[in-house]
């Protein structure tokens, strides 16, 4: 099967699902409460996006994209996270909708079946990615004192991805290769069960400064998904400001049009509690 491979660097402005560890109500109020407590966070994430996608291109051929590739800008995004807690038990949900796209014109930064394009042949490419990642989980507080807390959690995460590629070559590449121009779309919708832990540690005498952390791992309709984050936060009377570094990774099952997806970069959020 003929293939086209591409590599390039991506820096896409995005926003994402929850800095979950920042949602524990109150920076130092880690003690259990008989009253319902709630938290919400809004934030932005600036990750590098990587991965690999295979687009059918007709005549038995395919176009393979290393997704650290064409993308260059954010078109639209929505993000939000919410948590409710009573005593040691809690529930939270996180949602991200991301729409990014980009283009590359007159490039020879491709190969055809592992072979460079013929001399004088260039390609124009347009890539769009729309994704919804939704996490819902229950949690239980296993450790708490005036300066720290630790929760264990279990739940599920949905990855709904749609990727569209348009291409145009400056010359025909032969009957068994992708046509000179075309458009193709691939999509996946996968659920995974996840388990993990999250917490926070106060690092100042007044407990205003704290370190949030989070990690989970899961599998199901994908081979493996996992994420981790850590950073620094500061508590005010009205809420908190949190800065973290976050990494998220998906390995999809063999034969899936999207083989891998990674998101890696800094995030800044504002949390509110009531």
C-alpha cells in the first residue's frame, strides 16, 4: 500500500478538561463536611499535539499524517469542570471541545511509500481536528489533614475525534497513488474505564500556596490512555489560581484510523468554591 508520511512541529492553542486536583473545595478545608460542597474551574491549556492518523485516499492508497504536523491555530473551544462533594465521597465531570486547523502549501516535506516526492512535485494540505473529551468519575477521600488531601477515583472517559484532510499535489503521482487532489475524513468514538488518584499539598504556613497533582490510567475501547499533571496554586477568599504542566496520552487499538494522540503543555486556571 502506498503511503505518504509527513512531519512537522505543532503549537496549537487549546483548552481542556479539568485540573481535577484543584477542584477539592477549599485550599485547606480538607476535613470532611456533612454539607454538600461544590467547585468549578475555567482554564486554558497550551499543549503541543502529536499523533498519527491514516486517511484513505482511494485506489487502495492512504495518506499517513504524523499529527505533530500541519495544525497552527485554534478555531473554537469550550471547556469546563465541576465537582460536588459530601463527607468523603464526591463526583466530578470534565468536558473539553476543541476545534483546531491549519494548512501547509507548496511543501515537499512528504514521502510517498517512504520515497521522497519526485522532483518538482509539491503538495498543499489542510488538516482540521474536532475533538470532545469527557471524563466522569466518582471519588473517595482516603487521607486528609490541615495541609493535604488524597482522593482515589474511578470512572470513564470518552474520546470523540473527527479529523479531516484536504490535499492537492502539483502533478499526478500515478494510478496506484493518491489522486492529485481530494478530501477525506476519519472519526472515532471510544470509551475507557479509568482509575486514578489526585490531591494537594500546602507548602506555606498560611496554607495559601499549594501543590496540586493528578494521575489516572485506563483502557477499554482503546489499548491505553493515561494522564498526569502537577503544578502550583494560590488560594484567595473567593477561590484559587492554579498553574500546572499536563500530559495526556491515547494509544488506540491496531487498525484504528487514529493510532495515537498526545497533548503536552502548560495550563492556567481559576477555581471557585461554594
